[in-house]
């Protein structure tokens, strides 16, 4: 067949305008179809590119937010850690106040140092239970480097000491049952049993039945305070429910 063959001649009069339109549409259908595909492909390509860009943008934003969150959390933890560390000072081998009449006062720092035994110190006095010493700082020598007394007791011009900022004296643990050997907080009454409420505050157990509701072992290992002068009587405890 020759490539120069002419298109078929359509009689307009016989077919009518409607038929002509259909015929033309039939002849040009391939071209219309191709144009439609091109537009469709172009549209799909644009949509795909848009989606890709959107996804990339979202991913980048998500990563940025995550990194920012992690950085913020890390900074907060670091600050809290620094605060706790700066306010915490530990006295070497510190123990609670003695229950045997030695190193019992609120102003005392009580230590049990390996190789040295029990060391007691205050703003005015210092001593060693093992060596049987107790006297003013200026007149008493404590041969115990492990106690590090000069670290938390600052020397004053008058020969006394001042507890350095951040350190605390020893105390009896809250909830401990105690009795006063002398100067009972209830006056002439002796044998009263108290519950340590806070440093220097002793709440009174009016009866064994009340004491049991606070501590079933309230009468086991009651600590004796040699002299309760300087301590404060708290409230009379009631039945704990």
C-alpha cells in the first residue's frame, strides 16, 4: 500500500452533520487518546513529585522536633544533677547520735571511723571514745586523719569551730523510740517513751497500745538519751488509724 493514499471521502449530505462529527472523532481518536495520556502522565508526575516533597518535608520536621526534645530533656537532667550535687555534703563515716550517753547532743557530729573508733565533735568540743578524750578543740588532739575534722569544722579566731555550710550535725533517726536518762521532757516523770518526730522534736507515747499503732516494735531497743536538755517535747500521740 502506498503511504500517500488519500483519506476516504465522506459524503456530507448523505450522512448528515452528526455522522460527520462521529467520523471525524473516529479518525482523530488516536490523537485525542495520546494527548489525554500525556496530560494524565504529566498530572501524575506532578502529584508524585508533590507527595515526595511533602514526605521529605514532614520527615525533616519530625527529626528536627525529636532532636530538640532530646536536647531539652538532657539539659534539664543535667541541671537537676548539678543542683543536687552542689547542695549535698557528706561527713565521712557519720552515724546517728549515741544512745549510751556519749555523743548524744543535737550539736554533735558523731562518726565511727575505721581504725579510730567513735569520734565526737561540736563547735566547742572534740573527743575520741576509743582514747577516752573529750575537751576544747584548742586543748585536744585527735589523731585520726580519716575523720577529716578540719574539712567540715571551720576554725574560728577564738579557738572554737563552725560547721561549714552544707554540712549537718548527726541526729537520731525519725521514728526511733527514746527515753531521757536525765531531764525528762515531762518534768518529774521518768521512764517516758518518746518517738523521734524530727531533729530535736520528741512526741510522747501515752500508752503501749497507742505506741503499737505507730510502731509494733516500739519497745525493742529503746535508745537512752543521757540528757534531754535542749530537746523539745512534741505532741501526745493518739491512736494511729
